[in-house]
C-alpha cells in the first residue's frame, strides 16, 4: 500500500481566495542570529490551502465550529471520482451519469483543477470547476458525508452560498484545496485532520490517502 500526501504546501506563493489574509511565514527567532532556537510566526486565513469548512462558515448562529466536527467522518473509506475535463460545473446530471459506488460516504472529485497544482500555478483562478447547488443536493440525498474538491472552494466563485449551505446544513464535511493531480481515481482510505481551533469556521488540514 502507498501513502499519498494530497495536501498543498503552505507558502507565500500559494494562491489564496481574493480578499483573504496574505500568507506570511516569518522566523522571529533565528539560531544563526544568536537565538536559542528557530521560531516561526504564521499569519494566514483559516481557509488557506488544504482546509476543512465547518458549518459555522456559512450557517453562523449555533452551527458547529471546526473543533466540533465528528472525527469518524474525517477518516475512512473514500472514493475518488474523475470528472471529465470538458465539465465546467458539476451538476446533478453530471453526477447521475458518473459511476459513484452505492455505499460510498466520502467522495473526492478530481477535475481539471488538478492541473493548476501540477503546473505550480500561483495565481488564483476564478474559472475553477465547482459543484452546483443541485449537484450538492444530489450528493446529500445519496448519503455522502464528506466531499473533497481540488480547488479552494466547493462552490462556484461568483455564487458560493447555495452549494455550501446545502452541504453544511446536512452535516456534510467539506474539504477544499486537495492536490489530486498525481493520484488515480478509485478507492482509498482517507485521513484528513483539521487543526483543532476553538470557535473557528474552518482550519487548515493535512490530508493523505492510502491505497495501491
């Protein structure tokens, strides 16, 4: 069995959502300058790189924050589905015509977005492939409990609310910013653990797949 690290490496060159906090990684103490140790200061959004959305992100109120997400959903059997390159929006129709195994509860969507990571793209891409509202509802009705995507949002750039709300209202865990460029479609075991930040609407995560 092989282990695939499908997390993006956080660096100042990583694309971020427009308007989000710029990624800053600064050593505030340096051994070579007489410090006892190297110490790094980080400044970034909770939704940087590979990250998990909590319901509070779009639902607010008493919705669950990231430290309250159920760990049993964040690891276990998963299926990676390849979406054809000509698809611009993953709709209910697209998903109905895809071969999604019946009992799958964790679904990863590999699209042409993965080419951005394979090519080392550093600029944010507004025309990324995303999941439509009706596509999200179809997955909820199918019993999907975790959805992972290969760009920085599961929803279209200019209409982020509906897709997120359908999924998060149903308790579906959303994992965004996966690097699936070097992994083939099929069955895997997923481990994805967001940083445990009290009261946060999301958090960066390390995600791996184990498979053949």
